[in-house]
C-alpha cells in the first residue's frame, strides 16, 4: 500500500509515471530501465524508490493503470452514452479521431504490445480495462435492444466482444501500416450490422 502523498508528492509520482510511459512508447518496455526514467524525469534514485519501493515492476503496474485509464477516458462521455444511433456515430468518430491523431503513441499500443506482456499485474490491468470497455459497449447494445432498435435475438455480450475485437485489430493494423481504414471498417460494419438487425422482417 502506497503512503498517502502530499499534492507535491502526488505530482512528482505522476511525473515519474508520465516519463516512464513516454520512455516505453519510444523505446519499448524491455529496454527501458529505471536509470532511463530517472534521466528523463530528473529524479534521483532515492526519490524514485520512495514512490516505487518495489522498483520497475511496481512502476510498470502504475504506468499500466495510467494508460488503461487514458484508453477509456478519451472515449467519454460518448462511450457511456450509447443510447441512440446518433450517439453510436459520435462514439465511432471519437475513436477514429483519437487513434488517427495519436498513432504509434496511443496508450492502447503501450498496453497491448508492451505492458500486457511485462508482468502479471500489468496483464491484469489490461484485462480489467478491456472488460470495462466491453461492458460499456454491451450496455449500449442492451439499451438499443430494450428500445426495439436491435433484433431480440442479438447477444449483447458476444456482439460487444466482436466490436471490441474489431477495434483492437483495426488499431494493430494501423500501428503496423499507418492506415486508419481497417479501424473505420471494423466500427462501421459492426455498427451497420447491429442496426440492420433491427430492420429484419
């Protein structure tokens, strides 16, 4: 359990986390050392271990928690308001715009390709973040289903999982090729299929 921090201490701890996240984005988690983080943030060894007494693994966990929060925060409030087709379009546009703007430096890249494999703790953070993301999408599908906008046979959980998997795949392709159209297609086709289900019969 971390000690309660003063506002100045909390700012210093956050500066270390931000610096570590930037270092990992640029160089990768495997080669990033605590000395690299100290140099980037102008932090002494004693300072770093004051805030992260267990060393690199504890710092990686904090970075994972920070980046996971960012992945969900940038989609709000749209992600939490998927109550109409117009709202789904706004969420879609928010997701595409964010990843188009951030590219290789998006928190999702750090989480999926770097931190999720680094430690069991970080992997658990990634798993929880994906669960919360899927839950938000599923809640939106359930809302539409209750309103009669989606076919009664649609499974909200599986449909949300498929949409989320499509987003992940689209982001991976974007990171590999620089092209955003796969992410756009995953969202557009997924949402269109969902909408079309309500027009059957």
